[in-house]
C-alpha cells in the first residue's frame, strides 16, 4: 500500500454501528445531526462472522452507493474504526461496486484473480479435546459440572 493511499484511508471518517436489530454495520459518516438525532452514512457494509473470519458485504446489496439515514433510537453503539478496519472497509466497498458493474467473468478475472489475501485451507479445529483434566474432569471424577451424572 502506498503512503498516499494510507493517508487517504486514514483520513476517511469511518464509523461502526451496532443497530437495535443486532446488525453490526460500518460506513462513512457524512453528517451527525445531534439536535435531531439523525446520522447520514454512505456506503454501509454489514459485518458477517464465521468462526474467526470476518467479512463485510453491502447492508442492502442493491444500494452500495446509497446514503443511509439512521436515527439515534436505532443505534445501540457507535465507535470510530481503526486503520485496519478502514482498510478492510475500503477494499470491500470497492469490490462491491465492481461487482455491480462487471460481469461475473470479468469480476473473477480482475478482482478474484488479483486477491492477495489467502483463504483458509480448512475449518479451524476445536481445541476442546485438549482440555481434559483442566478442571479435574478427566473421566475419573464426578462426570460433569455440578456433580450430576
């Protein structure tokens, strides 16, 4: 990443929100009207998490370039994004916009083929089997929590 791009991304006013419906979204906050409790946000992307992998996708797929208006009563939490999240947001937003204008073949050729991120090779395995005996429950004792069998 070039210095100019780093400065551009760092200067963006990207904010994360937790909404009352449980959605976690991120976008470029354009205006916050404190007196009326109205927030206008551009390019809203929603967090999706599968195990330890977090991705961003358009909050409303047809409306990547839309400005959303949220009211204070619909927002539970709000916080400024870190540089890493800003970078992920910018990358995801550009990809979402390209997906709208390119054919699937063109998108795969230009975007998916040039991806520098490595995809996980397999699902992470649970380490719970390694915890035997950690709490004195190594099959010799009471058979579970609370002493019930």
